[in-house]
């Protein structure tokens, strides 16, 4: 490497505009950038003023500086000094061309004059890494990408300790990736990462992960993507990631989804836990894989992936969200037979009677309630209708089909009990909801059909005299009379306290009914339902 002092102009990260080559396009990332890409100004809208020309003083100053160096060149005979002046003139030419490009972003600028300057200097000082670096830039801006890479390659051969070696390794790895030489690409990206932090580190790690993926080294690729996410997560603590870092995270998650799909699906995720412990963003790994499956219309795989997280981490804050995604996915895939059972499991896991609900804060309970309310009603109605349908089937079965009648009857009773429990949970979860009195009334009817007359009496009484529901109160009041009478009749010992208790309740319900609805035709005849 030449130790002569270099001009201040440096081949920066912005100068070479890191390009994430063709793999990124194939894997859903941003459009490919190249070595020559530079930030460009947006063209002005019709409402904006036309861009102003650079200040005359700047142009004059640059021209005066060039003229001064040319005059100095004429007056110096020392070869080393003349080389430094030539180098400075080359840099000034690059500065002039770049200014021209900046002032005219839609115009193609010819950089061949700068290329010629640096090419001439390179012939004199073939191992000078700075000159080679600047030559690579000039060629890249002039559209000569292979020649630009050749210049960088010379740095790797002649100046392995150059401060530019990181970029050299990155560009060489990028070029290898583009020609599908993935092992060579991985070699250069790994070598770059071993040098420690640099402006190329994140992109090199990302490209290394894709290089391993393209080589079918899915496990190695997964570990590298996870390293990237571990770093991003540590950066995110306390503040939001910049947009570019957010994009890197999303692209890394997508890469992981592809790897996990090749490694066996959701079951491949847990073995990558650090020291057997899940990562703080563990839910994002399952979500990424589940989303990828859904995009490929592999709906069952997608739903199973979301539910795998739920099964592994049932008490986490994200579990209900992924459970909900599973239901939505099953619906999108028209897997109707699996939708209701998955909704039922949601109610069991996160409903008002669950440990999850008891441990949740008020805000989270409110979020859960948004899903629980329609699903509780839907499930209760489904079980209620099924119970009635099964009951009808029993009546249609021949009398000699004793076992079959018993089986269907038991199924009907079970469905009534399930519907009653769901109606009750709805009332517990939403006590102030206008629909709650009707839910409790339907619960009472289900309990009555399930032959749980004491519970039916309590539910009917609640609708009639606690809720005083205008639609169902009278019917519920009469139901309370009949339920109490049935319990009294089914209690065997005439002198038992229970039989007397239910006689009293029957009488009380009859009197309340007559007082509450004196105009009801059943009021005068309410004693017909009274125990004898």
C-alpha cells in the first residue's frame, strides 16, 4: 500500500451505494442497486421552481483551483510532487463531473475523462489502493461495472491491509453471487465480517445468509439471519428502528420463513432457541412462517404454524393474536370444519373463566372481548341448534334402536349443556350488554332441556325479576314456576328440607308472576303450575 497522504476526498459508503444484488429481487426485497448507483434528486413538480444553477463563485473557485494546480504542475519537476498534483487534478475532475450530475440528475454524464486520469495514474502506481479505489468509482459511474470490479480486485491482491478492503470483499462477494457462485460469495462475506464492524457489516451478514440459502445450507442460513435479528432487536430497545433497519428486519424474517419451510416447518423453529430459551421476538418467527404459508395458499400449514406458537407459549401477550390469525387463515382457506373448533379453543384459552383472562390487564381484556363477544354467541347458537337437531333425531329413530337412541340422546344433552355454558359465559363477560338477558333466557331453556331444573329456575328467575327484560321476562317468570315444580316433584322424600324448599320457591314464583303480570292469561291460572 502507498503511504503517501491522500486527498480528502474518500470513496465513502454513499459513493459506492451498497447494492444488494439479484437475490434481493428474487426474495422480495428492494430493486437491485449497483456499484455506480448514486442518490439522485427528485425532478421538480410543475408547481416547484426549476432547480437553480450552482453559485457562480463555486464554479469559478473550482476552475481557479484547477488552473492553480496546472500552473503548479508546470513549475515542479519532482516526480512525486507531480504525481500528487496529477492525483489532485483527477479528484477535481471527478468533483466537477459529480457536481454536473447533481445539477442535472436526468442527464447522462460522461465520466471517461476522470477514468482516463485515474487509469494513467494507476499505470504509474499500480499498487496504490486509493487510486485503484477512485478508478473503480469512476468506471462504475461511467457504466463499466466489470472494469470497476477489476480495479477493486487489484486492491485485494496488492493491498490486503487497505482501508478499502471491506468494500473490495463485499463487491467481490456481490459479483460472485450475481454469477451464482454462492460458495465464493459466502467466503468473501465471511471474510469481511471477521474484520469487525464496518459500513458493510449488516449487508454482508444479510448477503451471507442468502448465499448459504442458495447453497442449500438452510441451517447455517437460519443461524445468520437470527444473528441479524438479535442485533436489530437490541437496537430497538427504547426507540423505533429507522426505516432501512425495519426493512432489513422484515427481509430477514422472510428469509427465515423460507429456511424454516425447507427445514420442516414450524417444528424447526424451537431448536434454534438460544440456550433453550425463546427469543424476545419468537412470535415474529412463527408469524413470518405462517404468513409465508398463507401467501402460498398453504392454509392448513399456515394455521398450524400460528397455533404451534399458541401451544408453546399460551400465556404470552401475542398468543391471542396468532390464534386469531389461525382462525382467519382457516376461513380464508375455506376449511370450515376446523374453524369452529379453533374458535372454541380460543374461548377456552382466553375467555372470562380462563387463567389468561384473570392475569390480563384491563386493556388486553377489552381487546379479547372484541373477539369473544361474537364468537361466544356464534358457538352457543351452533350448539343450541345442534342439540335441537339431535333431539329431533331421537324422536325419529325406531323404538327398537335402543342403543342408538341412547347415544343420540346423550349427544343432545351434551350439546344443550355446552350451549348453556356458552350463554352463561357471554352473560358473565358482558353483563351490561343489551343482549345479555336474552342470552340468559336461552341458557335457561337449554338447562331445562338438559334436565338441570334447579339451574334453569335460577336463570329464569334472573331474567324475570333481576333483568326484568320486556321481551322475555313474563315467559321466564312462568318458566321459573314450572322449573321449581319439576324439582319439587323429582325430590323423593316428602318430608325432606329440599322438597319443602322447592315447594316454597314454586309458590313464591307463582305469587311474583301474578303480581308482575296480572293481565297475563297465565296469571290467574298460575296456580296450575303450583305444587300440590
